[in-house]
C-alpha cells in the first residue's frame, strides 16, 4: 500500500497535500462548533443564508460565508441556491454529532480538542526532542510537567472540558466496549477513574444484575454529580485516589483510558493494587480499555496519533497487545483476552 501511495504521489502529491492541510480542516470544524453554527442550523426550520447566520452568531458576513463554504466542501453542510442566494443546512451527520443538543453529540470532545489539545500539539517538536520524555504542559500552560491531572483540572472550566471529552467518548464507544466480553459473571464492578460515569452507565445497562461504582478524585466526583448526573441513575460514585489511597473491593475493575496516561512503573503499581483488592479470594478481573497498536507498527493511525498525544500531554503511551499482556502478567494476572472493536478503543480482559 505504501509503495502504491508513493508511486501515485510522484506525479502529484495529492495525499501529502491533504495531510498538510489536515490541521486546517480540523480548525474549520472546531471553529464552527465554538461559534454555534451547528446548533443554529439544527434549530432552524429552513436553510439559512450566510447573512442570517452571521447576524445570529455576531460574526462578519464575509468570514461566516467562507467558513460555511468550507464546511460544504468537506461535506459537513449542504448548500442550495435560491434566487442567487446560497442557503445552508446541516447534514444528518452534523445534526447527530456536532450539535450540542444531540444524544450522541461530540461537541464537548471538539471543544477540548480545539482549546486544549491543539495548543499542546504546537509544541510537538519539543516533545519529540525531549530526552527526559517530558510532556508539554509547562510550556503550553505554565504548569508542572509532573502534575498531569493538575494541568487537566487547572480550573473548573478546564475540568468540565475534559470531563465532557470523556463523556463524549463513551457515549460513542461505550456499548461496544462493555459488550466486547461477557461480563455478567462479575457482580461488583468498580470503574477506576470513571469520570462522569458515562461508561459505568453503559455497563449498568448491559449488566443490570451487577452493581457499578465510579471511583475518582473528590473534585471529579463532585463535578460529575453536579453536571452529569442522570435521573434514575443506577450507578454510585465514591471519592478517592487510586494511587495514594485505598480502592474499594470489586469482582471486576475497569481502567478505561487510564493505563495510557502513566509510566510502566505506575501502571504496574496500580495493577498490583487491583490484584490484591478483589472481593473473593478466588480472584476477579480487570478490564483495560485502550487504543491498541499493531505489533508490526503499521497502525492503526488513530492509536499512533493517540500515542503522540500522550507524549505531549501525559507520562504514558499507547501499546500493542504484547506489552499489555506482559504488564498484566507481571502484575499477577494469568488469563489475558484481547478484543479489537474496529473503532477508536479496544478491550483487554485479564483475570486472576
């Protein structure tokens, strides 16, 4: 495939130019979300002109027209001409994923990508050069590289952005993750670092006979209860620190996008703590949810990009299955099963 791509690119580098412009395409979508374009179009009974959109959103007509045209070009919006006036409307994809009000909205994820991840990636060169492997939180936000979550939670606004990102992720991928394996045999489930409870809710829906608890930092639990609680919630929240404090006993522990944040040493420390915290002497399980790399280093591209993101933002990395298996076995887990979902995140179930 690489040979075919390189041969076709010799005549004219279409694919390279597409890659070069990738950040601009992202910013088109980010900007439209931040301005409220998709929310306005969703609530409108009819297509709108650039003049109308600009007036409603307090932007320039020229700038908005260019933005709307770019969104049409990348097939996020539709356009039709009536009496010489361009009228814009949303596609089904934009209505479902980009407007705030949708049940599957990725709006919070986009805001976090735009306002937090994008600035960090401006310092990618420094992150790659760093022999110490330090993240770029200090250079980007003026916060210590060692305090990963202090940077993410540096204000209530930033905490809400991050929690919104996590919530969007599990609204999108949660069902596939919790059904990757049959977990009905685990009666007590604790989601360590479970944030808003979005994945825990999917777990509770899939396994109604199990009790599900979200365990996270006190300020996260407080914010989750305040901003993300749902009527008739079947999950509970418990505050604590899974590194420095005790963790509640469980039959199954869930670590969703947790292992990739930390160094090998910290991951092993946490997994050994889990190994000793099962409800029953006979043991239990741990479900890791991560974007697994391929052993041959040829992808998936999404996981490779996530791994670079860990370089600029955290202490960790994405890993291939063999590294997760070794990490789990060193921590005392015997049986390890892997499931690639074909989407953003994969599942690894290990039992003792």
